[in-house]
């Protein structure tokens, strides 16, 4: 009886079915947690962060390839490029890691990919790629720099990074402006645009950005 009671009051997510029931959207795939030995076997922090490029035959890389395939089947062909927003409910669920590594997996198939760090409050993509954050998305939107001046060609062929840039005083208003919509419409040279956003439980930025994309991928730990 105690075991049945403990099962009844336990609200944690343990399976694919639990996740689909709680979130109410289809399950795309599971990415295994990387062990310390796996990460320490790589020499640089950049390789540890963009793990699937350094270990293209790893279990994590195969899991992300499966997720990529599921995304391709579910994303409508409404624009010259496919736009995907990566979000999570709370911080530290692996959202930025999934954003960067999924972008790398897509680029490794020969597609042109632009990864945009739209977390204007606590950006992290420039750190994962070992880059500086002097110019970026906020610079382009306010007119301080062009896309060509702000975009970074990463060590992954076909993958470009647009960092967040300097933090603006009004991130939500800037991301929801017509300038953001027009900027995304100019990115016709890319096959995929992956947008890394802030956690949904903290701010409204991901909800605002969801209007400009074809789909939202939720990362759940």
C-alpha cells in the first residue's frame, strides 16, 4: 500500500509517455547525459561544448541525428529556410548545449545553418564556441553593426554564429519589434535558423520569439 501511495504522489517525469502527457506535444528524442570521462577525453573546452563535432559517432550525436530527422518531418516548408526556437522551462536544463550541438549536427549534413543567441539577458553561445561577444544580435537590431560584421564563422563547416551582442535595456521590446521580424526575413542564404532563447519560466522573450519561427523545441531534463 505504501508503494502504491508513493507512486501516486510522485509527479516526476520518468518516461516518454509522462513527458507527452504533461507537455502535450510529441516527443522528438532523448539525448543521453555526457559522463565526466567522455568530456575529459577531449582536450579543449570548445570540443567539450560542441561535443557532437568532436565525437561524430557518439551516442549523443546519433540521438541528435534522430531528433534532426523528426524535426525535418514536422517542420512546414513555408519559408526559404526553416526556423526553430530552442526553449526550456527553467535554466540549466541543457538548452544551450542542445542548441549548439543540434546546429552542428544539421550543418554536418551540408546545410547552411545560422545559430542566433537570442538570450539577451544571460548569453552563453559565444562561450561555448570560444568567441567574444562584442557585437551580435542586439547590435544588428539597433543599427550599430551589420550582419556581416557581427556573424562568426565557427570551426564547424557550414555553421555560423550570431552572438547576443551587448545587453540592451529592453530585451523583450527589441526581440518583439518589427526590426526582428524583418531581420529574420533577410536570412535567405541559410537553410536553417536556430534561435537559442531565455528560459520560458523566467521571462516572456521565448513567447515573443515564437511568433517568428516554424516550431519550438522544448528541452526537458
